[in-house]
C-alpha cells in the first residue's frame, strides 16, 4: 500500500490584488477585500480553497477564481496573472512544481443590474500556464477584450487546475496570486 494513501493535502490560495496582499492563515479563513472598485478596475470576489486526499497517483484539482471588472473605454483591456509557488509553511518546506497551475477556461457575463455596452471579445487560447516562483515571475495575459469590446461591468469566472504529483507530501500548501487589469488588448 502506498505511503500516500488517505493522507489529506490542502491547497490554499491567497489573493493579491493591485499589490495588496490578503493572507489566509488557515484553510477556509474568511477574507474581506477592502479594495474599492470604481472605473477601469477589477475586484476579486471569492477566496478559493481546495483539498484532496493523496493516493499515490498524479491528481488534478480545480477551483474557480471570480472577479468583477469594470471598463468604460474603447481601447480594450486584458487581465494578467502570476503567482508564488505552492509551498508548505512547515520545515522542511515542501513545494509543488512551478508548473502546477494552469487556467483552463474563462467566462464573462454582464454583472446583474449593470449596463454592458459590448461583451468582451476574448482572443486567448486555453490552457494558459500560471507562472509561479519565489518571488512571483512576470505575469501573463489570461483574458482580454479586443478594442471596442468589453465596455461595462462584468463578472469573470476563471477555472484554474492544480496538478498534484504522485510523490507530493501531505500538508497545507499556499500560493499567492497577483492579478492586474491592463489597458489595451
């Protein structure tokens, strides 16, 4: 029987938005985002956590990262992502591979009660590898709106897969994600 059988591993994703960090000290900790979103900005609207039971085989676990994005210009926009590498907070420090996370799809809908002049015309092909390292590497685009599209307030749902290798040690792993809304497609 594998030494990994029935050992619980949890992954906690702490969100960093516009260079402001909100840390999750324990799995499932409540997070309050005090970043006001006015015009031409994004706000993360959830604090994802996932867990899985290690069984000695490679596994993939998914979570949804949601954000609200407001844009009122004609030049288009894009959203970028980077992250720190998943690691444990205990000694010895254990990590998941820097290639563990990827975005497999993104959907956008007009936020309820808001007016959306044009829906985003996204030109990104999935999957998109989420860069990870210590410190976080250069961000990559994961969603965009072509010029003259994406005018309004949108709820964006991003599906992120985390690949967990068979030889992963049990423990609680965390990563910090940094998102940015950038003008231009």
